[in-house]
C-alpha cells in the first residue's frame, strides 16, 4: 500500500476488527460475572488483574510494540471490565 486511501482503508478495517474483539471480550466479562456471582467472588481479583496486564505487556514487547502503551491500554480495558462486572454483580444483590 503506497496510497493513503489504501492505508486508511486498512486502518479502518483493523479498527472494526478491534471493536469486534472488544465485543467478544465484553461477552466473556459478562460470563465471568455470572460465574463470580455463583461462586461468591468479587469483581476485582488483584492477582488476576496484574497477570492480565503483565501478559499483554509481555506479548507487546515480544511483538516489538511499546509495552508501556499496551500496559496503559490494558489497564483501561481491565478497569472498564471490572466496572462492568461490578454493575452485573450489584444488579442481583438484595
């Protein structure tokens, strides 16, 4: 791709894929909230949060992507996911 329109089209396609992956991740979060509710677990489990972010950073570093950037992005994604779980857990509590 040497023309900007082609590059922009590819970026737009990748953005659609990223959004679709985030939708799939959100569905996993919803299933996790249901399991956590059934097992009496909290939405936030610090060891798991740390592992998820560390894994993403390691994958980024191995692929030549800035792990600091990925760490910031994943922290935001994880925080959003925990808030989603907390809302789901609160909906069923008396």
